[in-house]
């Protein structure tokens, strides 16, 4: 085979051209992203039950979902989060099962549940992990909030039509409503209830097909088309009509407004009200192509946008992809140049060129295999390609050096090429086999980290397989022609390098080798000692273990959590203080940046959002900060975050402020400890002790548990004997819910946007706890009874959120660690040895398990050991 390809005038070149052409066609098909994609394995079930407290959601929804899921195969874990008005269950599939079939099984079992509460909405079942976030577009302007929302919706439609932008979601707004509010005085004066007004609106706002008339010439549809769509339309709705023709219209007794449901659902971008358009992609789209399409769209859109409207890309995670890939390509190019330079110093340019040419040819051939395997260009595959450069060049240099040696012995160029390659073939294949055994075992890693890391050895093997073909079928032919045209004498540089190498061999390497053999026991002892030092460095903790290396990102966040029930005004005050601290950090660090550029480029504040706390409401907010690109700034993002945390200081009545990078790494959180039991009080006590313990270590931050008090409650119970007055519990509950929670009469469509028609009591009549004492229950005859006369009202407080895992209540303690100061594994090892036994003794009904980085690392390490064995 080697002789045929070496002597044939075109066969070797055809093989090389085939690799190059196929690689050039395949390379554009490789998608680009930050990390390899982890195969989705989770299905989410969401059930909305408005106005219900977490304890009731747990009992009425979570437990029923758990019972239904028990009948499904391939379930690894089920967790259910119960919070006010919402149940969210996540069902995780065992690794390797079919997700589509698994999702169908989950949906079938959930649809079969008939015992959900009457007020609960239909369950929504969807797969998680199907899309990846790319960037956001912030839209600001000197217009009202409804106009800003309308412009954002129009912008979204134009984005999707532009092409190359797969999915856009508008954020920063709650449900659009036409809200009808009645004061308590009006309800008393006219003897009407909120439900009566809702029914009147429902009866007099209709759009209903009513049949058709079939004439001899044509069919004509009949439609009752009197659906009201604007506040002005609803003012004419008749609420009360007298027997003598007198009427009371809705506009006479109610305040009717076009507004958004939640005041706290808003976004500020650089201090201005904004709409946010989140851009996401599926696994079939290229991250960099998507962001390029977004930038191209915005460039064209700015030419026709009205004055005063600004559109800015923010929270751009694709910048990390571009920066890192450019860096790795640059380093790879530099490595190729250095390889070519070193080979030239020993063999001459023509000879070195053909040896080094195997590198791009092997990479292009490997690109074909990567496309066939569904791999992408990302941080890990690029690392694999860089590592394999050395292995690939080793084989090529061994072959080239042996061919040159045969030529120096006087063999003809063709025979030297054939004999030189044939002689080292067993050794090269043995080297390939050992490499395959070591790295091939890593291709069977498990867990999320394993799915990410295993692409490195697989990509390396792809390149090595192609390089073997190139080294024995293509390279000998080119070396043969290079030897034919080479000068009899080596060049000046090559001759000088040969003399230097000979001198080193005679004066240093040779004597050192002789001494090592002569003092062989000492040599072995030194080798064993170095090995023991390496082992002791790991065992003694001198060499730290990290589940996954941290990347210096460009986006950081402050996630703010205040007690439930905190008004929006207080949250805005806290946001202002933390933003001021950020401005001070920016003033201190900006002069140190290249060219004096501003470190903080963009700041977006999202109220009603905190993904760490898994809560929404006026008591939470997130500040997202875009920094200079990591390649352009002189400050590490961890240092900036630490300074921001220090500058913010202690904030009164704030539960937590978590300062962190926007995107969580694939390994998960450094500290993620799950406490399992049924008694929430014991779980909370154990969690507080664990948080206090972990805070005692240097370098820990953002430590908190996820069991927190809910909003204060007023619990209403019917008094004994109240039924004699003609009222019952259902009547009271319905009127209270209609007044204070609101009644959604219907949903209409105005242009591209849906509107809810909502009736409730005037906000001014529910601004004080005393208002509940003045509330009256309206009976069917119009008479009214004070609520306090027929019901007892007491105060209480539940929980904001209750989490369940595999049917048991859990509390999770989470936190971060500064890797430059401490190591999470060492801290958890020490905590497991010293604290966990004490907690087990004090709280015997509480069990503890480690999640996050620790669990992922153990899963990957166990699969790694199994692969090696």
C-alpha cells in the first residue's frame, strides 16, 4: 500500500485533495457555541392556580403530579416547586433514554389527572434545554409603556421575518388589561357585588357567530358583533337598570383604564424604561450567525426608527464564544508556524512544508467526521484540536526523520520514502493504539460534565485517524519528491543546527544517559520519589480539584431578594443603592482600562425577576451589567464582583443580594447541599446552621437557603351561626376573591396583543389592613352584611416556596466560592466530616445529600474510572 501511493503520480494527491475539499465543504456546517451541548433530559410541568398559597399548592397539585409520575418508566428524579399561585414540577429522565417518548408518557399521565383544583389552569408540559440564550435587545424611548410594548411586538415580528433570528421573546411587561375598578362606597351605595358587574360586562360585550341566511344568490353569515375593546367602549355598559327605564352605566360608577396588570413588571436600561427582546436559538443554529443577523437587522432598523427610540444589544453571551474561538484559532496558528519553523531548522523548507501540511489536512478531514457525529466548534473541541497537534506532529516527524535517515544511508529517494515509512509503521500504530486506549476510555464519561468533556478525546481520535491515513498514504509520496529536489548538502541553518545537536548529544545527553544507567537504582529512586511527590500534592490538597475551570465572562448580575410583601418602592430604593455602588466601582476601575475606556458599558434593571430565588413579585429585582470584553479589559470579572459586593455594604431588611456572573457554568454551583425531611421547621433550623458554618470559611459568598417566609396572611373563617343570615363560606370566599384578586371576564384580541378584561375593587380601598374590616358581603336581594359581623379574621404567615424531591420536602443551601482563596471540595469534605454528623444527631429526621459541582464531579469521576478499567 505504501509503495503504491508513494510511487503513483496522482493517488496520494487525490487522497489529500479529497480530504481538503470535503473538509472545506464540511467546515461551514460546524455550528459555533461556547460549550458542547448537553443532551436534554428534563421535562417541566407547570400548573397555575392564581392566588393560592404555597402549602395548598403543594398538597393539591405537587403531590398529585408526583403520584402520576410514579407510573412512568426511566424517571431519574422528580422535583416539584410549590409557590404562591404556581406549581412547577421537573421530571428528569435517566441518561440514554428517549426524551420524546419520555415526554409523551409524562404528558399522558398529567392529562389523566382530574383532581386539580377548580381554579387551576390547564397543565403545560414542555421539554427543557431545547434552546440556548444568545443575547438581548433593549428598546428605550420617550413614549408611554403601552406604546413601547406595541413597538417591541412590531419589532419582534420584523426580526422573525428578517431571517437568521430563530426565536424572539418580549419581556418587561405583564398581561395587558382593561381594568375596571369600583370603590367600596359605590358597592355599598348601589348594593352590587363585583361579580354582578363582571356578569354585566360579560353579557354586553360579545362577538358571537349566529348562523347564516341562505338566499338564492348567496349565503350570508350572521354575527353578533358588539365586542368592546377600548375603555371608552366599556363606559356604556349598563350595570343597573330600573323598571322605569333608569340606567346606571359602568362609566358612571367605575374607573376604567388601559394598563398592565403588575406595576413591578418593568425594566430599566441605563436608567430609562425599556422593553427587552430575548434572542434564543435551537441546536441547529450557529450562535455567531444569529448575533450577526441581529446586528445586521438593528443596523437596517435604525435607519427608519422614529427619533428618540434606541435599540441596543445587551447581555451578549455570544461575545465570549467569538473571543475564545478567535483566541484559540490565533494560538493554533502560532503553533503551526512554530512547528513549521522548527522543522525547517532541521530538514529544510520543502521537506518541512510537507511534514507540516499534514496538520491542516488532518484537521479538515476531522471536520467531516465532526459534522457526521453532530459535534460543534466550541471551547472543548478547540482544546482537543490544540492538544492533538503535538501527537500528530510526533508521528509525522518520526516518519520524516526515518525517511531522511534512509536517504542519508544512500538509498534512492523513492526507496528511502517507502522503507523509512514502512519501518516505523508498527511503532506508530502501537503509539496510536495506546493513545486510543487511554483517550478512548474517556469517550464514555457520564453526567453533564462528562457529556461536555468527552468531546475532547473523541475529536482527538478523529484527527489522529485522519493523520494516520495522511502519514502513510500521502506523506511518503511528498517526501520522495522533496528528497528528489533537495540539495546534496544541507543548508547553512540546517548544518549549524546539526552541529549544535551533535554537540549536545556528545557532551550532555550521552553522558547523562550513561550515568542514569550506571546509577540505575538512584535513577529509579528519583523517579519513584517524583511520583510520590505528585501523589502527595493531590492527597494533601496542595493541588486543588475543580469540577470545571471558570471562564472570565463579560456579564455580571446582582440578584436582590427582600422579604415577601415588601412594596415596590422599597425594592427601588435598594436597587438605587446597589446601582450607586456599581457607579463608584466603575469610577475606580475605568482609569485602569486600556485607553481609559469605561469598564461598565450597559446596565439593565429587571424588577419582578430573580432566577436564584425562583420568586417573582415587587420584592425581587435583578441588575444585569455588561462589562468591556474580557480580551479588552484589565480587570477580572471576579475582582469586579467582589469590589461591587464590598462597595454595596450591608443593606437593611434585605434577605440576600447575590453578586455573580450571568451564566452558570456547566458544573453547577460550588455549594449545593440538599436537606431532606418532612418537618419544615427542622429543615429550616438545620439549613441555618449549615449556612452559618459555611460562612466561617474564607472565600465563601452568596450563601442562603431556599425556605423563606411567605407574605403575611389574613385568614377569614365563618363564625358559628352566620349561616342563619343566609350566607355561606362559598359566597364569602367568592366575593372576597372577586374584589381583592379580581375577576377576569374575558380575553380579547386587539391587533397582535391579547387583553384581559378584569374587574376588581379600587386599589385605594385595599391600601390598608383596615379596609378588610369595612368590607361588606352583598346578598342576592341587594342587602349588605359587614364581613366582620359574620367572619373571624386572624393573621398568619406561610412559606414563600416549598420544594419537594422524589416525594419528600427539601431545603437547599447554595453558595459560591472564590477559587483564588478556597476550594469548594475541601470545604465540603471538612464540613461532611465535622458538621454533618452533628446535624444528623440533632435532627435525626433530616438527611443530607450533596448536589451541584460535587455530585457532577463524582458521577464523571466514577465513569472515568470505569472506562479506564
